[in-house]
C-alpha cells in the first residue's frame, strides 16, 4: 500500500485527501514520523487555502504522532499566537527554542522568545530564556535590557532575577548592574 500511494502523491502533490490517506496509513502502520511529515504537507495546503482552523486541527493531530516535527510545531506556534491561544503558543515555543538552540540557530530562538513576550509581556520564563540567548550571542545591551524588564515584573529580591543578573555579570564583567540588587556573593 505505501508505494502505490506515495507514487500517487508524487503525481498529485496538492491533493490533500490523498496525502491525508497516506498519513493515516503511516500512522496505522506504526510509522508516526512519516505520518507527521505528510500531515505537515496537508497543513501547508490548508493554510495556503486560508482554512487555518482545519490546518491547526491537523497540525495538533500530527504533533501527537511526532511532537518534534518542526514544520508542524512552527505552524501551531504561529497560528496559536495569531488566534490568542497562549498556552498552545508557549508549549510550541518551548520546543522551538530547544530545537533552535540544539541546531545553533540562536537568532531564531531569540525571535521566538520575543514573539511570546510580545503576546505576554509578563512571561518570566521566556524573558529569562531571552537573557540567556543574548548572553550567548554576546549582546550585553539586550541582555541588560531584558534583565531590567524582568525587574519590573518580579520582586527585586527574587532568587531567579538575582541569578539571571549574575549570569549576565559573569559574562560581561565590569558592566553595569541594576542598583536594586545586592552584590553577588562568592558562592553563587
């Protein structure tokens, strides 16, 4: 069954129904990664048509088969942000940031963090991730700017905030720190 349907897909690459059948066949045949790849193609076709609700539904189904499928994860992230589904966006963003970091795509990881922060300015988790990314990229100004933004949403004596500032201070010794924080101890 696989070969016949795969050949048919090659002849009709825009046939959503056919691709969906191949995806279902792979899913039932215990080949979830291949099924998710076909689902990603179906998602793209529905999105191009403007049927984002159906595309989102299929993308979610595909992620149950392969939660690390990048195209599906990116679509769910983008769609969730546009449609105000913060929880779905945050979940996908966690995977995307990890994927980008593992593949040394730190700028893309930073963009993903910034997009979450734009949707949820008080998201401490992604502000801290962005600080770490800025440090890793060597951008002290952006790292400090994000630390200052964190300072506005968490108490100044927050252990997480203090640790974040210290990571930046260690990477950029002699640069300014927030005057509200105690000086770093020798045991941090």
